[in-house]
C-alpha cells in the first residue's frame, strides 16, 4: 500500500502546477519521478500477477477438496 501511495503522490506531483518553473522543479527532477513511476508501475503489475496466481491456486485447491469453502 505504501508503494501505491508513493505512486499516487508522484502522479499528483507531475500532473498539477508542480511542474511549473515557479516551483523550482527541474527537468531532471521530473525525469526521476517518471523513472520511479515506471518502476513502481512494474512492481504493482508483478504484485497483481502474484495475486492472480494465488487466486488460481486457491480455485484449484477448492476444486480438489470436496467441501472446501473460502470466502475471498
């Protein structure tokens, strides 16, 4: 959840007037934020893949065990 918070903060930082020269934000700062956003997006996608895989394992386990019920 903390990484999602950082991603949202980075998005808000680059989306608004924070990129205005009046705020003293350099292009290299913006490039670093973009790099971090891309890295966090990749990590979030990896985590999503892991959650989907765990769901598939749970479904397979439930199918193999009669009477096994899990509320997800």
